[in-house]
């Protein structure tokens, strides 16, 4: 008897699995993955890495399990969503309630060999390509939710960048939820970078309405030798949304990764990044910023495995926690025997604005090599009184002085956004969020079509 | 302009100022000198309104009871404190920071916000007065600045905000002689008949450039001796030992 059976959604899941076995012809290992889910169940708060995020309250709610839908083309995405980052030119892809939205074809194949589009369609046309990568990084399905995603996830995004191809235009994937039911969704994204290739990938998680929703997203990023991935994840979900987002990164020799997760809003958001530095000379920069208030909860988990020598990893997570909100950070660094000359750094800094805001932060270093440099640091504090005094002494009122200091605190993460238009917009979003203007921007993370005059005198966008 | 009457200040039940009396009038330059740990910075902080002190006594600034005003109102009323350790604010350029400060102060006085053109003109003019390089202006406030650059930035802010009363807390500490000269010349050029300056310093050398009208020795929480610039010279020659002997 699995405890997960008590949840209303469970019956729908088993039904979906049966139906799938009876017909749906997709990639291997799905049946095994479902069995892993059945034996592991949903992650629960007795598990060390789930101590701070208890899903049981949410899982007890009624959800409608969304059968994995075929790609859709009869949706005018502009009707529900419009990205308005000025001068932000991207190749835009959209998932609406888990379904891949397309105009002409669910697959785009470019002259340089880049394949992008619906994961499901890529599988039917190039099954060997998908099977070569899918599930290779998920570590035997890390936990019950990842197993469930491997078992039942049939929709999602796929991009393949061949060797030596540099994708100049950032690729943007908007994961939008807008439905009248309370959806339980599984989304699987697979990103493959060939040798010496380059890609900038921007993932936006949005919701348009405030229905209860449960999103279980798993991303796999395969980064081959010498390749470079710049990855941004911008999360602006509504307060009723639960999102569990698990990203697996595999880096080969001399590969480069920058991943930056910015959480503006969300009911309960859990981000887990598992980074494997598998080849010598690989480097990963893992950043995060979370601005949390009311009763929101954000849990960032990072696992970095130094499996090869001469690799660098650098983690920086910062957050501002207001009202009754709570956050957790768990930074796990593992240096395997033989991974000499490792540099691994980790830092988590938090500002608590109220007595009732909560932070749990835990560095966890396992080092099995003797010639390494590793450090970690965690701080939880309030705004610096000396700095406040300095600003007010110049005439700034209390609220502006506080806001300026919060912005300055967040800026260390924002400054690492190298796409200028995205940097500007993010900076603007952060200042609006801090100013209390933006709880949930009406649509996209970066949709700022209505420009309320800001009380704050500084035009952050021009700094 | 400023009257301090029988000012007692303690922090965590430790008495720091034990009855300070001081009067500063428009057009005057006062130097407050004294050995380390005698309460010089505390005096500056209490005038500016820093929290965390227990204060008794009276500070009247242009007819207003300063002790009842919050920090920002004192700033807007014309009090400027040049910090000994200016704070770094990453991600916010000096230009934007100062424009915010100028406009907050104008708002307090019931004036319209400064226009972009007028602000640029003001910056340009003051930049020359304190010889601040343009590239410094584009950087984040104090971030990665050298000691000299931070102090120069303090004087630049003072030039832009044009306070009635400027209190410079150990502006000379950590400066080499060239930086000291630039800072001091800036301060002298900003001096006007209607404003006043209080220079807090440990050494006489700053006073070679900013000639004080009055010199006060603060020792053990009290002003134990006042005089003109010759008092500073005497301190330079003889050190503080005689003060300690005479007033301890």
C-alpha cells in the first residue's frame, strides 16, 4: 500500500498508465518508470531533501489529470499571451496547458541542422535521437515525481543543436497554464547541445488565471564537449500554483553552463537542479533569485557532482522574504575521488523583512578528493541599518531607502544576465516586485504593458 | 544655526557624551579634534539622527528641535554628514542615486522635481569643483571605490545637495596627501557665507587646507578646550598626551 493512493489524483494517474500501456506508443522505460513511481510514491516531508516542502496539503486537493495532449495549432497564442520585452528577439515556443502550440508544423528543422519543437513529434520522427538522450540524466528517476514524469510525460519541448552550431537568437519557451479546470500537468523538456555548440535558452513559467494547479516539470540538458548553454528560468506563477521543477544538467569536457532561476511569484515553487560535471574542465554557474511574500514558498535545491578533475562550480542564490513567506535552500556538492583540482563555491544569502518570514538554508559538502578548493556560506539577515542610515541621511525616505537596498541586494544575481534587454526587463520587474506593484503580472513574467508610474524615483532601467 | 546644549549620549548604558555644548553659526568652520574613542563620531551621528543612541539634552537647528526629526527630515532640512565609512550600493549608479536624493529633498521643500537638463548641468558644474572623474559617476555608488574615491564621492554629494550644515567625519582618514588636498580644496570652494562646516578630525593636516575659525578638543565625552586654529597647531606639535594629563 502506497501512501500516495490516498490522494484523489492517484486513481487518475493509474488509469492514465493503463491506457498508455494499451496503446500509446512512445519511448522505452515508461512502464518501469511508473513502477518506480508506484514504489516511491510522491515525495514526502520525511525525506531529507523534502523536509521543508510538504506537498501533502496540495496533493489532497482535487485536480484534473491532463492527459498528454497532442500539439495544437488552433490556438492564437497572442490572444492569451504576448511577450513584450523590448528589443528581445527570440525564437518563441509555447506550451499551453502542457500542449505544444504551433503555427505551421510541430517541428522546425533549420538549415544548420537545428531541430526544435514538440518532443512527442520528434520522437515519432527521430526516435533514435530521443532515445539516445531521454532519461539518461535523470539518475534512475531521482524521486517519485521524476518517475511519474518519465512514465506519463508525453508532451514538452525538444531542441537539438548539432556540433559546432551557434544559435545566435535566444530560444524562449513559455510554459503557460490557462484552463478552467484545476490541472495536474506533466511536462518534459529535452535540450541537447552538440560539441562546441552554443545556445541561450529562456524558460518562462506563467499562469494566466489562479486555478489550483500542480505542475510537474522535468528538464534534461545534455551539454557536449566544448558546448555552452546559457539558461534563464523566469517564474511568475499565481498564488494557487504548485510547481515542482527538476532540471538535470550533464556537462562533458570543457562544457560551460550558466543557469539563472528567478522566482518572482508563485504559490509553492520547488526548483531542483542536478548538475553533473562529467568531463574535465567543465564549468557551471548556478544562480538564483527569489522574491517571496504573503504565504508563498520557494525551495531551491542544488546538487553539483564533480565527477571529473579540473572542474569549476559556483552557486549563488539570494532571496528576500517578506510577510509569512518561507524559503529553503539546500546546496549539495559532491566531489568524487579523483576529481582533483576542483573549485566549488556556494553562497546563499537571505534578507528577512518580518519576524514571521522563514528561511532554512543548508550547505552540504561531500568531498572525497584531497586537492580541491571548496567553500560555502549562508547568511540570513535584515537590511543593513548602517546602509539605511546612509541613504536616509541623503534625504531618501524610509521606503525608498529600503527598496534601494533590496534592489542592490538582488542586483548581484541580476547583473549576471548577459542579454541586455532581458537584463533591463528583469531589473525593472524586480524593482516593481519590490515596490509591491507586481504580485502577478497579468500575463507573462515579462509582460509589462501597463506602466504604472513608480513611486520610486530611480529609473532602474537606466542604471 | 546649530545650538547643542548639555548633550548626553549613551549606548548600551555606556556614557559616551557627557554634556556637550556647541554653537555653530552661518559662515563658520569648526574643527572638532580629539583622541580616538572620545565620542567625535557619536556626536556627528547624533546630530544626523542615527538610531540606537539614548540621547538627552537639546539640539536646535535653525530654530527646529532636531531630536524630534527623523534622519531624512534632518537631511532635507540641510544637514549633511560625510561618512567615515561610506556604504557601497551595488547596481545603483551615483547619478541615479543623487537624482533621487535631490528630488526627495526638493519634495520636502515643496519644490518640483529637478529637470534632467538642470540636473546634468548641476552635476557638470560640481564635478569640476571637486575634481571627480567622469567615469566614477557611471559606477555604482561606492562599489569597489578606493578609500580616496569614496571620500571624494562624499564631497561630491555634498556639493550637489548644498547643505546648510556639513559635518565631515574623519574625511581625512585613509587619504594620501594628494587625495587629501583635492578633498580639502573641494570643501573650501563650497564654503559660502550662509552655510557652515564642522570638520571632525584626528590630525591637524586637513586643517592646513580647511582653515577653521574654531577648534574644539573633545575628550572623554566633553569639549574640554576651545580656541582658534592655533590650538590645532599646538595639538600637532605636542600630541594629545597633555590633554589626557590635564583633563583625565
